[in-house]
C-alpha cells in the first residue's frame, strides 16, 4: 500500500479515470490504518456524504451530498505532479534525443535535416521558452522552481489545481505572464495573490464550481484586461467593482438572464454572451451605460423582441453586433434590413461588413417595410435622408438581386451535410469562413464552388463570392481536413 503524501488533504486525485478532492485523511472507527475521504466529481462514484456509522468525518460541498466515499491510499491513485516536473516531461529532451540524422527518408527520396538540433535545444531550455502549454498533465502545484521571467503565456487547463493560493504561487514564479489559462480546474478556498501580480488575459472556462464573485475577484486582483468565464453554468452576476480595468469579457454558454451589473464597467469594449439561452431581453438604457462598448455578441441567445434591438441603438460607441440564431431575427434579408434600419452606427453585423451601398439599400427597404409594420424607429430621420418610401417591389427586387441562395455541403469523409443559405454576392471569402465554421463545428476545412464540370477553390480571402461566379443555385463544398 502506498504511503499518504504529507500534503494529501485538499489535493485533487484521479482513480481509474474518476477525479475528486481529498476532504479527509485519517482513521475511520472500526478499521485499521489511514483512509482518504474523497468527494468525487462524478456523484455516482460516491456512497455517502462524508459520514459513517453516524460520525461525520468530512463534508461534501457539491449539491449531491452523497458524492463521498473512503478509499485506501493505493498505487492506482494518480496524485498529479508539480508544474516543474510537467514542464520537464513535455519540453526537456534527452541529450541522446537531440542528435538527429543529417538526412530523413521522404516519399521522394532523401531530405536534408536542417535546424532540428537548434529546435530541440531551444525546447530543452525551459528558461528561454516564451510559451508553456501544460494542459492535462496533472499539475497540482508549482514545486521547486526559480523565476521564469521569459514565459509570457501559460496554459494550465484541465489540471489538478485546487486552491487560489497555489495559483498565486505559480504567478509569483512567472512575473511576466500576460496570458493565463486555468480553465477546468477545481479551485476553491480564499483568494490569494502576491503583491504586484498582473495578467492581461485570463481564461477560467468550464469551471462550474467557481462563482462570479471568486472569478471576478481574482481577475480584478491580477488587473486583467480580458476575461473568459464560459461554459460554467453561471446564472447570476454580482458586483463588478473589481473589474474597472476590464476591456474584453466573454461569458459564453452560461445561464445568464440579466447583465445590468456589467453596464457600469467604464472600459469594457467587447462583450460576448453567445449561447446564453436564458438571455431574452436587453436592459433599458440609462446613462451612463456601457460607455465604451464597441462589440456585442448576442448570437444563440434567447433575444426575442425588437425592443431589445432598439435599445442597442442608444449605446454610444457600439459598431459591431452579432444577432444570428436568435428568435428575433432569421436568415432572411428582411431581418438584416430591420437591424440596419434600426441601428445607425452598426458597421459590422453577424460577421459581415455593412458597406455604405448596403446601408443605403437596406435603409430604403426598411422604409418600405415601415408601410407594413407600425412603430418602427428612426422613420423621420430616414425619410429626411432618403425621402418617402416608394416602389417597394423594385427595392425588394434590387435587394434580392444582391443575394444568392446557395447550398453549402459540409463533407466529412464519406458523409455529407447540406444546408441552404442566403449569402450576399459581395461577401468576401473570409467573411464566409465563420458561417461555414458554425456549420462544420471546426475551422479546418477547404472551400470550393462548383464551376461548370469541376470544383474551383475559394482560395483568396479578399475576393468577393461573385468573383468566383457564386449566384442563385450555386453549390459550395466545405471539405474537412
């Protein structure tokens, strides 16, 4: 039987793939030896709430109170490793491995091996690495380590970190880190930071065990300018007093319905609420409200009323907006015209730039729609600009002429998924990429358009789709790599 580590209490462990936190180390009445009381992440692995025969040995903090059990300290327990050991295992290369042949066998004969020694040497020098990627390596603490001043980006996602103090200890050894990813760890306990610690970009995604108060407090403590706290079952936002320096905030795929507390952040320029289905209404405007906000992502939310879109028109600096896949809009050209007509300052909508020519056409069409829909905003302003609406059929025909109804075929090996989309013929190839990426759920693909009896690659990001002959009925293939 393996000995119990001296610092076992509070450690994250893994046993045959199941993870949990050690909540108790010691004897259990009626048995011999030392036991570990573990609260398991998977409640089905547990057997009780930390008590045995009426005696409470530890307390489970999860909602499922029967997620605890007692185990012996055995060899199959994975206790993780220190950050220094993880870095050595990933980056340090044995002297015998550094030596490489002068040639390598390739498909077309011998290829001269140039530069391999230099790359291996640079990777083996931890002190010189600017980026450390140590995801999923069981890191639970810093370990004996000197100052690593050259590291600017440190990724520790999906590791065994369980305390803010250990995160603070790590940052103290990496004084120049400006990007830190501690997503999907199991951090708890009081915040702890050394003096002068600063991180520009902080990611704490996939961390449902953390609260907004903990994450925002840590972000404020490290003077973060960018924060991502998504996929964490977040449903409520408390005070944002610690985030006055924050410029970019991603709260994607949570359960938020109210963002009023964010409205007072003075420097916030970019906010993403993508995937928060419970978010159905943008709050009424009050001055000052989002005074610096330039980009807002509301795609895949539950936004359901045009009143919310109208309120966005009062934000003084907003120019980039994402509304795709919300109940309030659809894929039709009518919805795009309704948004552009309502919001005078939007320069980019759903990833596509709004050109001066498109704005003019969409605003005129919006005026036509005003004869069919009552209460549309901005009508006096637009009538003064474009005149009274006339010729609805001609305007609609002109707008439709700018659109192409195309079939997008997403090809995965032998399978093929087909989706019909209305695309602007003036859309640039690079603007089509995010549309296809959402369908394919990856960015690793190559685009082709059917041309006569062959497939033409869409190989220039700065050319319009019309350059490649995209029109009504065209077929675009996205072949996954």
